[in-house]
């Protein structure tokens, strides 16, 4: 540190900032991370970005790049600007709940497979910000785990959609139907990725969403109930999509001529399926890995909001 200036994150987190400085700097950081995540109402770039990107670009965006927003909240906003974080938390929590429901409704209305998965990301990222800004162990651990889970399940869904697109050159749900007759191996993985996306017990998303809802329950049961409505919507749009794509009769002659996954394609989806089931059935290694850091962050936030009931209840 030279002349009072530094880029050392730990040194910046240990520094104290005036309430006015915290307010404006937090607002600038929040805007940047909210767009990146993306949060409602800063999400509008995401569906178009996914629909225009190639399969590899969508996987990279969903699996890695969106998580930079959540990382920014945890690494910068909460440690450096705790008072401002507490001040803005109620508004961010309700925006998160709105994003969960809004993303589900929008996904339910999509006819493009990629846009459906993209809007599901808006809903899943709502769980991430909801968990972060309840400021307790369960919520933050669930948010971090949900970032990992979303990268796996949504990346896997984009990969599956890309495998279909390579064969048919169409992403429209109405152009499919009866895929299970010609691509049984693909359908098995596609169904696993889809049910994992809406948090079927035994899959990875269930653990993350459950922890977030437990953490949120210390703050507001209303938020929990509304968020659970978003999970119901997720089950509705994913199962309806599966019904139209996988079951029934082929809608175009191309479907009856599709070839199933080859060895190279199986090598890309099997590891993702293993991760989905492994984290869903045995999340302890990941939970233990993040426990010390999360506990330290929660203790830091507790000093600025000691009356937070969740912190008392978890301890």
C-alpha cells in the first residue's frame, strides 16, 4: 500500500468508508454486478445473447461468466460496504423474489428452446441474490452452491439443445416431438438435465435452492412462499417442454431420421450427469470447503446488523 492507495482486496475490505461513500460506491458496484448476473430488471440482454451465441458461447456464458456478478457481491459489496448492503438488502431481496417468478413465467411462454433455458437462468440467479442478501450461513452457502449448480445444469441444457440443433437446425419446440423414438440415449440425459434444473430431490439444484429457502425463512415466510411458486413454474415449463419435444409424434420428417448420441457426445454429457447426481446426493465436500469463508463473512455482516434474526437462529 503506497500513499493510501491500493488494489489489495483484503486491505480495501478492512478499510472503513463513510455512509455516503458506501452508498454511492455500493450503488455503482451493484449496478455493474446486477447487469452481469443478470438481475431483474437488468436482464434484457441475456435471452438475445444466448439465442445469438453458438452453443459453446452459451455454455461459457451460463457456466462461468454469469457467476462473476454473484462473486462480485460476495467479494466486494458485502465485505467492503456492509452498511450499504444492509440498507439496500430489502429492495434486492424483493427484486430477487420477483426475478424468480418473472423468469418462470417468461420461460413458460417461450417457443425457442434456447430462450426458454435463458429465462430459466434469470429465475435461478434470483435464488443466488436472495441467498446472498439474507446475510446468514444457510442463505450464502446455498447461493454459492446454486452458482455452481446452475453452471452445471444450465450448461448441460445448452449443450443438449446444441446437439439437437446440429441435427435439425431448428430451436423451435414446435418442430420436435417423438424424439425418444430415435434418440433414447439423448432423451435420458436431456430429461435428467431438465428435472435437475427445477430442483428435483436427489439432483444438485435441490440442495442449493433448499438452503436458500431455509436462509430466507429466517427473514420472511412470504418471500419463501412466493419463491416456491417460482419452483412450481420451473417444473411446469420444463415438464411441458419435455412433453412437446420428447413425447408424442414427430412434427417434421427430419425427427424420424435423427441419430442418437455418438461416443464423443456421450463423453461430454456423462461427466455433467455424474456431477448433477453427486452434488445432489453428497454435497458435503463442497459445503465443508466454503464453510469457513462463509462463516467469516456472516460474522462480519453481523457486526453491522446484530438484530438480524437469521444470524441468531443459525448460531
